[in-house]
């Protein structure tokens, strides 16, 4: 089972949005999707949160892989290098997971 994970955005109803706000990881409203916020993927705290908190919770819930979304948004912000680094960090910290990119 693949779990959905946006690497560049967070929907306001995600259970970890409060933690993102607490850690002061930049959230910018997404004009195209009013219920979503763009995440500052250049912030090392986001990479840490993804690899050490969000992904482990998804694995605990039974996911054996991740459907990585909003890579186009990362590209439109010219942050491909940071997106690739985040995917590499996920792969390094969770080599057992299958990854599917959208």
C-alpha cells in the first residue's frame, strides 16, 4: 500500500500541520488550492520531520511505499535540487520503502 505524501504542500487537515507551524517551517498559502499551504522545502526541519516523523507514522499505519506528490510545484518554484535531496534522504533513511513520484 502506498501512502500519499506531498513533498511541497500540506493540506490544512493533515495531522502534522500544527507541528509544522510550531517548528516555524514556512507555510505559504497556495492560491490554486485554498486549503493547502506550500512548505519551505529548503528548511532542514522539513526534511527531518518528513524522514523522522511523517514517514515512520505512515509505515506504522501499514504503508510499504510512498506516493510522492507535488513535485511539479517544487519544480515551478525552482527548488528541484531540494526536492531531489529530500527524496534521497527518504531513500537513505527508509530503504525498504517503494517510492512512486507524481
